[in-house]
């Protein structure tokens, strides 16, 4: 059962409450390079990114937000460390949310100025704690950035903002350690009802990062914890979005798009199924549909259609040809060389 959280508005997107889980990412261009940043955000919008975060390490980056905002269609979050003036400038230039670590902005007076600027425009603040940002005294108290230390750090930072009479807060509490991340979010979700931005930080390059993120984010969402997700990968931000939706689809939390299932191949396979499955996977990525469609790519005509009974459409390998099937029923035989084209044509008929 989903944990009930407070609703927080980020631009025109609502996080928390009864809303479905929102997918977000972060650009890896220099924010000061307005053209490249806009181009990357457009690419991310096209694959379903719903909120985008940009790093704001300089005043030039904070000023760039103004032009970037005019050209994009999704809410923008400014990510700020240390310099409170960058947070204020980002808000003034149109950021829809800021991500800060209140403890590293240089004292309560500076934090107060940031919170006042956010309050004036009703801009939510994400308190972003990670294992590397836990305060020295908490590290000493707990002997390292373990879940207790991270939760105490996050709560301390949240209370600082609440004391300034502001409650438009989102929390993240990430570690690169999957179990610590899960434990931290579980603990904090018992203490506060602010929406939680979940993810595994510094998860790594594609293969390992996808595994870590799927386990960490997947376990939390399965327990009803998490209102918005960011998959962190050392790679293309576009891939983060694709992985995020795969996680949501597999948990039944997102109900549209094409799911490709393919068999592992075995001694009955007489076609180059691995190549074909990869090609189908790649080509369906560009097909947008609001329906939920299951496509099967199977190695043999003997067991394939039966094994993929619940697929809407699929192909099953024979000798130099494939059998096209719909809902497990054979339709026609197609040549190996044009099997993918025919399958894609058939998918397009039902989207
Ligand atoms: Fe083997 Fe056929 Fe099953 Fe694929 S569908 S694993 S080829 S039996």
C-alpha cells in the first residue's frame, strides 16, 4: 500500500499525495551553455522526463535558467551547493524548485534569505542529503554515514526550514549503498509525510547502475515509499529515463508503453534471436503509445507462442523464418530478413 504523503507542486507537476510516481533526471551539460542544455532537455522530454534538474555552480548558470525556462516544457529544478546567492538567483530567474543542503549554505541568516525567496514564489525546496553531505558531528556520533546519521541529518535540515515557517519540502536521502538507502528512506518515511525523491546516488555505469537502481528504487516503491524517482547513471541522461519507466512498468506503477519480452534461447533455437531481440527492443523505444502492449520475441515455434500466451503480438523462430502470432495464435510465416519490419508494422496497427 502506498504511503500517503503531502502534495507538493513543482511548476505544473504535482509530487506526492495520490499522484503517480514522477520521473526525473538531471542534465550533464554545462548549464551556462544554454543551447546544449536546452537541446538535452528537449531530448529528455521526448522520452518522458517529467522534471529536469540542472546544476547551478555559478551566477552565469543561475542566469541561464531564465532562457532555458522559456524554451522547455517541463519544470526545472536548480541544484545548489554552498552559495546561498545562487539559490536566490535561481529562484528569481524562474526555477520551479531548488535542491539544497540547508546545512552547507553558510548559516541560518543565509538559509533564511533563501527560504524567504522560495516562500515569496511558492517554490518547493528539496532537502537533498547524501552519504557525502552528512555533518561531521553526526559522522562522529554514528561512526560513519549510516542510515541513522543520514536520517538525523535530513530531519535536522528539514526542521531548519520548518522553523522558518515553510513546509513546501521534498526530501531525498541517498547513498551509493543500496541497503543503506532503503533503510534510510524506510526510517524517514515513518517520521515525516513530505514527498520523497528516491534513487541510488553514484550508482555507476550502465550495467551496475541499472541493477543497483532497480533493486533500491524497486524495493522502496514496492513498499509504497517514493513519490518521484531519479535513476543515476554514469552515461546518457536519456537512458536514466528509459530505466526509470522500466522500473515503474515492472511494478505496475505505469500503465502505458511497449514491453518486449524475449526468451533466453536454448538448444531448440535455430535463428539469431539475440540480434533480432536487440533490434526489436531498439525500434520499439521510438514508438509512443498510451496503450500497454506486450511484444514477444521467442526462439522457437514449438514452445514460443505458448510461452508468450499473454503477449499481444510476437514472433517465434523456425528454420530461416519466423511465425507471427497474436495472443498466442499463429497468423503467418515471415522470412527472417524481414521479420522485424513486419513485427513493427503489426505493432503500429494496434498502438
Ligand atoms: Fe527454447 Fe523455444 Fe523456450 Fe526459446 S521459446 S527458450 S527456443 S523452448
